[in-house]
C-alpha cells in the first residue's frame, strides 16, 4: 500500500472545516459572555445555559455516538457467536438517555448545578467530592484515549499513514478549539460532526451492499454462509452476563459529566428532558449504518476482495471491520467519506470528555475545594491548563493502545458501581451522609476489583458462580465471570451508603455516640462547615446568606437553593439536646 494523497486531502479539508466551526463558536462564546454579563468560566463549562433544542439535541447525540460506538457496534454484529443480539450499546445508551431525561435531568437542571459533582459536594463535602472525581476523571480520560486510538487505527487502514501522527493531529485539533471556545465550540462542531457521520456512513453502504463479494444480508441473517448468522443469539449460560452488561450500559451511562454538561447547558429543565429524549432517538438512528456494515462483513467472501484470506477473523482484526469494509468493498473516494465519518465520531466524543474532565477539576476541585476566593479569570486559566493536560494525557495513553480498552472498561465499570448509586442517594434518598457515602464507595470499589478484569489480565479475588478459565487471551489465561457481579457491586454500594448513613445518624441522634465523634461534621453539627463553607459564610450560630463567590443575578436564586443543605437542618430537629449544643 501507498499513502493515498486524495484521502489525506479529504481529511485535511474535514479538519479545517471542524477547526473553522470551532473557532467561530469560540468567538460566539466570548461575545455571549461579554454581552450577557455571565462569567466566562460558566460560558465555557455550560455555555451560559442557553443551548437550544437543535444544537443541544445534536451535541448530546454526538457525545455518545463516538468512534467506539460506531466501530464497536459493527464489530459486535460481525464477530461469530455474538451478532446483533450482543450489540447492546445502541439500545443500552438510548435507554440511559431516556431514564436520565425522566428522572435525573429535571432535578439537576432546576437546582442550578454547574457540574455533576456539585450535589455530592453540597451534601457530602469537598473531600468526598474529590474522591468521586477520581473514577469520573478516569472514565473521561480513558474513554478519550480509547477512541483516539481507534481513530489512529482507522486512518492507518484506509489512507496508510502513521497511527501516531494521526492520533496526535486529531487530538491537537480537538484540544485547540475546546481550549478556546469551551462548550460552545464542542456543541457547534458536534452538529457538523454528526452530519458527517450520518452522511459518510450512509453513502458507503449501497456500494458495499452491491459489491459482488457480498451475499444478501437478508439471507445471512439467519443462514450460515461464510460464518454464523449475524443476528446472533444468547445462550442460556450467558443470560446473566448479558443482563449485567446491559444494565451497565443503561444505568452506568447516566452518571457522566459529558451527559450532565449538556443537561445543565439547556435553557430550561424541560428542554433538558427533551434533549435527552431526542438524543435517545438519535443514538438508535445513528447505529443503523454500523449494524449494516457489521452484517456486510459477515456476508462477505473475503477471498474475492483485495483483503484476501484469511479474513478479518483469521487476522484478529475484527475490531477494525468497519474501516476494512469501507476500504475493500467501496471505491476509494467513497471510503474517504466513511473515513470522515469515523474521524467526526471520534472528535465529537474526545473533545466532550476532555472538556468535562477539566470542568469538574476547575470548579469542584480547584475552586470549591482548594481556592474559594479564585476569580473568574483564574478559573478560566485553570480550565485551559487542564484541557491541555488532560488532552495530552489521553493522547499519550492512545499511543499505548494495547491496554487502553481494558482500562476504559474498568473505569466505566467504576462509574456504574460507584458513582451511579451515589447519585441515586444524593438526589432521591433522604438522610444519607458522608459516612455512608464513604462506605458505599469502598464497598463498590472492592467488589468490582474482586471480580477481576480480563482485558487487563487482572485475575479475580473471588470466583463467582459460573466463573471459567478463558484461554483466548494468549499465553496467560484469565478467569472470566458469568455472574452479574458488577450489578451486585452497584447494589451493595447503594445499600452500604444508605445503611451506614442511617446507622450513623441513629447512633448520634440517640446519644449512643457523643457529638465530638462526628469528625466528618456531617450529622451532629447543625450547620456543617465542611459541607457549607463553599457557599455560605457562617457567623457563630447564625447563617449569613452572603455568598463566597459571585453569582449572577439571574441565577442567584437557583444556586442558593442548590447549595443549601436542608438535611443539615432537618436531621437535628428530633433531638432538643443536640439542638441546644449546636447553639452553645
């Protein structure tokens, strides 16, 4: 193979288009923050809360429809023994958006939060917020690294350029317009990128379907021609693990900053819900071409193509089935359109994850936990620095591609096992406190790690029912779990949070434990300084509703309500002795 000049020219034009839109959106962001009297940092994080339905629907859909989404869906359909029955991402993520819209979008948006970690710091304090930042950060960074790595491999297949160069260039462009424009740049480039994904893949499909080497996919759906039917099936022994993975996608797809960043940028709580529903429909719609490409790969006699034998399965390239189909079953100029689609999908997810990670760090770690007196300009510069650092970290990891997917699987599991039950507790369960939150965190972490991780060759500490030794991982076989231990870990994490919270509350309120043992200041103290010092000044036994940080007039009511810890007031009411001690 030689380098395809036409393909490189097409990619350069595409990247220039994305960069132009990103810079234009950055200019719009700057003007909006100046004219609307809103903080520049808020404009970068949540776009000034004025993202409409059209742009909002596109950007929320594009956040999930990334390179891993379209490549992974095609791979799942193509791999023998899996097929469409195991392509869970489209329906799993779509349902996560529906559930998020029904139950999570409205309370988060109506309370005026700025990041996903705000309610945790409000209720559990800055230290707990810092702990929860760790799995959230891991998920975002490893996700970005995984999809950048996928893009590099795709570019190398179609235009035969160096993987490392393609990864670095893609990351630099995504970081550049995110660095300058924040959410506005990410949102408006998502519109272009989603259009490119849809157009690029659908243009390619007719050419691939009509290739002489491809058998009718309707026939191969239920009949074995070159390999097992692409519809696939679920064996009875795998039902529990199928359910476990599906619940992970459906519920674990909710507690991500990339999702809540769109929710919190909506112009109203109702719009935030509608955006979620629109994105759910968009996720299913955008998965259709990937499913068809996977089916085409299953229906192809590779000996009749330029790819030759053995096929992608024999060469262990099943994860690259989408670019392989574009390269070997479509004319070159058509495959370049498809390449643009993959590039668009990757950049639309990578920029979102990098911005989300930097937003949480700048607001929840640097501003609210470390430096409450920081100016808006200072916060903006912290965001810019962390966008650069996190983007660099993701790019560096992408260049070490062998273990990235395993790390991403593990970090995604931690988001499901640790953050999701914490989010349920902080939004919907009355009376949870920092002690319960810490207990739930530790329980979820230990139970998840105990099950091992095959992609990282991490052997389990506990072999749950159905565990077996898998020899498909090379010279080092790994035990694989069939028991739904991830969902079990999530449930135990939730029960640990609520159980320990109510137990500790009972022990203090009943007088079994003296108030001085409340070292986290989350149960006994009437006005917990650990929890409330980020928003309110305290003067002896009175709370002065003076705010430590500037709040825009149009948001002051919602922000004030959001950071008032009502539980801190209600928990103490039943015990007059503790109330008295709180006023002494």
